[in-house]
């Protein structure tokens, strides 16, 4: 039994790492496509590109790990069943819980690793990503401004550029500023350019107009100019300490104290609270999902035709659990009374799986009659 456990545990670890690596690579590539154009056409250096994308990896891992361990357990135990190894172990008297022990060990390791990601690595990496993105918006405004696209560069400023010259000049410019004191206004110019300095970024407009409607909306004032300079980001706005941090950037303690935090907007308190409880419950999926797979494959009687029905049931069950968790998180953000259901949904497959595996019957009669021939008692009855 010890050799069997070591062999299966090794297969599960290797398989899980391969699946996680493949899925992480796929997601990493899809997310990287968002920044490729920045390198090719906007001048973002490769180092900044790699830094931005690397900071997203922990966000992928927390989603991928439960899927990877579930997929690996389902594949390995299905193969063991098809090779009749599980049949032999059952015939030797090993219980379903004993057969599931390697899967449980690997799932516990992944669960512990997931808690480490959720509690420390994920908030730090996502905060670093948002900080780098913030700096990119301030220091690389030329990267974010694309031709033919209305681009929100923050602080209530939206800019549109019809086209960009080879020398970096801009043509057909529209700037709408709703974040400054006073009424919002719109700048329209034939051409212009972006200027970067120690005080921030600004756009210099040539041959255009400044249009502003008073607060009552009854009067439109138009100012025509030959040259106009408009600050996109000044040194005060460039201070990262003024940036509003969302839920995924904050520590667990900050999220639990969201209702006492003056920096948290009132309408975000529910979302922050649910994010805290999600960090406590989501890693349990790395244990619950594999238990669903082992229950479907080990607690049911052996089938000569294969284990496709059990596999389908396991996949559908895990998919239903994942969708239910996602929907419940959205509902709990609006009604915190539903938060305890997050723990019920996370713990239910774990306790149910352990209970079924520990009390599941061993189908030795069916196995012996189907694989080992008739029993001596049966032969005696037929002879008589």
C-alpha cells in the first residue's frame, strides 16, 4: 500500500504541475497580447512589459490551481481504474478512503499553497501591478493614447486623437476634462503634441477652440486659440498615495475592517467584505474539487464499460460548484447576510466527500463475480 500511495502521489504532483504550467502559459500569453501593441507601436520597453505581465501570474494561479488538481486527480484515477489497478487494490481490502489518500495529500498541499497566495502574494503582486499601471498612465501617456480611440487617462480627462505622425505629432485632437474645478469643458484642435516634464504630462494644442457650458446648461462659451497647453497629469495627481486601491490590493485585515476605513467608499464596503471572506473560502476549492472526483470514481461500483459517466458527473458537479460560488459572491456583496453561505458552499463538498469515502461500500461481490469467476459457494450450488 505504501508503494501504491507513493506512486500515485508522484503521478498526481507531476501531472498537476504540468497542467498548471500549461494553463498559466495560455493565460499569460492571452494577457500579454494586450501589451504587445504597446511595445511595437507605442514605445513601451521590454523590461516594463515583462514586469507588468509577471505581476499577473499570481492572479492566474489562484484560479488555475483548483482546476489543475481536479483535472489531474480525475485523469490519474480514471487511468488507474481502466488499468484495473483500483480493482486489485479494492480486492485486497483497501477502502475508498485509503485509495483516495494520495489525492487528499496533494490537495492539502495545494490548498496550503493557495492560502499563502491569497494572504500575501496576491495582494502584494496586484498592488504592484496597479502601481506600475499607474506609473504607465503618468509617465507613458503616449503609450496609452491610440488613434481613433477615446482614451480615459484618469482624473476625469478623456482624450481622442484621429491620427499620429511619424515624428510623434498628433492630428485631430479632442480633450474633455470633467475632473477640474468648475464646469467640464472640451478642447478641440487641428494638431498638437505631447510634452513630458518633471511636473507631469501635458498636451500642446495648435489652432483650436475651448468650449464650456455653464453649470445651469443655458450658456455655451467658445474660446478660439492658436496655441493652448493643457495638463494631462500634474505632479499632485501623479502621487500614488492619492490612488484609490481596490479590494484585491488590500490585505485581509484591511478588508475585514473596511467599514471603519475612511479611505473606502461606502458603496464598496460590501464588496471589500466579500473579498475578505472569499480569500478564506476560495482556497478550499483545491481540496473540495479533488474530493468530488474521488467520490465519483471510487465510491461507485466498478463498470466494465469504463468510467465515462462518473467523469461527466464529476465535471458537471465541479462546474456547478464554481458557478454557484461566483453567483453567491455577487449576491453577498449586496447582502452581507449571505456571507455564511460562502463557507457552507466551500465546506460542503469536503465533508460530504470524506463522509462518502469513509462509509462507501466496497463492491467486492460484484468485482469477484465479474472478474474472478464464480465463488466456491456458487459452484457448489450449481453442482448440487
